[in-house]
């Protein structure tokens, strides 16, 4: 007899995970310590979600379409040609396309197994967690279109910075024999040749692709909703309790020290690009310099747990340290550039 009980716990886990629990915990603590602020916090978060709803809807549909069509298969083209071209293409596709970690890790493992240049892989690793269509939409709604566009350009530039840096240092001890062990081709999705098929743009003609569209849309809607709810609840608390002059005095002068501090704080404190956007928007409203905001989001995006684990799992610690070093240096440079331009 088929087991019909398995999907129920799986669905519950989608709703009762860390982000939802954290949001509830913040509200419970608020109810205990300052009950008068509970309802204003809830309404603030609800109104913020309503304001962001059109961007969430666009992000959900865009990512679902790209997944259903198999547009991710275009990533493989980034690793064809001479090394310099590979680095540029890997940075562009990493910074502009969505990806599934279940597929990207075996995809990168397969590339490394067959000898793909580490510079191109580094470019992809650095750019890919920083921007995608969903994050662009959320960042536009929470901060501004200009900031989202600048972050996209910075993501691609950071990928190229790390990629060409790796290429130039490829003969040094840091990048000699970089892999923990030679990875096998394949992965947890059972994909023998990741990203090897051609995209099907008219995906609605195939039932299985329609199913992918629906499941991806639902998963991304839940993902965005839970993280943005947490972000807006924290933002409401910040608005009420965090003095604006403190933020302005620590992160508001726009100098190189402020930008470096933004990157150093962002690396260990980052949630993810979706939750960070509204929080950074509030910090900017309270006086955080534009350059510090940019370096915070870039450095934190590269060092967030999902992105870092993908690198740590495949390469030796010295290469992982180089990955973080490129991220830190590149985010500071991008932060200073944005501070000057803004």
C-alpha cells in the first residue's frame, strides 16, 4: 500500500522551519517585554509585504519560468573557449542566472573533474550567490532599481576580479592541486551530465515542465515569504528601538573605513540576499552610507552558508581562504565605487 503520510510532514517542514520560528520568536519576545509594540510591528511587516508583493510575484514567476524551460543549461556555455573568455562568461552567467544548489554543486564538481580552469569556476562561485532575477526584483522593491542594477554589475565585476586573480596566481602554491579529492561526475539529482540538454522555451507543451513550473513557483513563494517576513519583523524592531544617530555615527561617513567595516560585519552576520535587502534599506534610511551598504551585501552574499559550503566541500582550505579574500577585497572596491557614484 502506498504511504500517504510522507508528504504531510514534508509540507509542514516548509512552513515550520527556522525562518518562521525566528519570526514567531521575535514577536513572542516583543509581547513579553513590550506588548504595546506588538501590533505596530505586525502591521508594519504586513504593510511592507503588501508593498513588496508585486516584486515577489514577478520574482516567483520569472524563476519558475527559467527553471521550467531549462534555461540553466546555458551555464555550460560559460566554460567553453579560452580561459579569459570562460572567466567573463562564467561571471556574467553566474551573476545573472538563477541556480539550484542541488544541481550546481555536482555541475561544478564535474567541471573540476574534467579539468575546467579554476579561474572560471572561481568567477562563477563569486558571482552566482550575489544576484539572480528574484533577488533583483526584491532589491528593487526594498531599496531601489539603481542599487539593484549597481549590485548586479558589482556581482559580475567581483566574479571577474576573482577569476582573473585566480588565473594570474594559478602557478602559486595557493592554487596548486586545489581539490580536496577528484570529484566524480554526477550528483544528488542523479544527473550524469549536468546542464547538458537544450532549453525548451515553450515549456507548457510538456506536462513534466508544467509540474516543474508549479513546484518551483510554490517553493520560491514560500521561500521569499518566510525570509521577507523575518526581515520586515526585524526591520520594525530596528525602526523602533535602534537609534538612527548610532547607525549614522558608525556606518555613515562614507569613508574607506566605513566600507571595510560594512564588509567585515556583513561576512559573518548575513542572512541571505532576500532578507538582507529590506534590512539594509532600513539601515540606509537611518544613516548607513551607500558604500557600506553595498560592501555589506556583497561580502555577506559570498560568505553566506549555502554559497560557502559549495566551495568548502570541493576545494582545500587555502583555496577557500582565497575565495573569501577575493570576496572581501572586491566588495570593498565595489563599495567605494558605489559610494563615489551615489
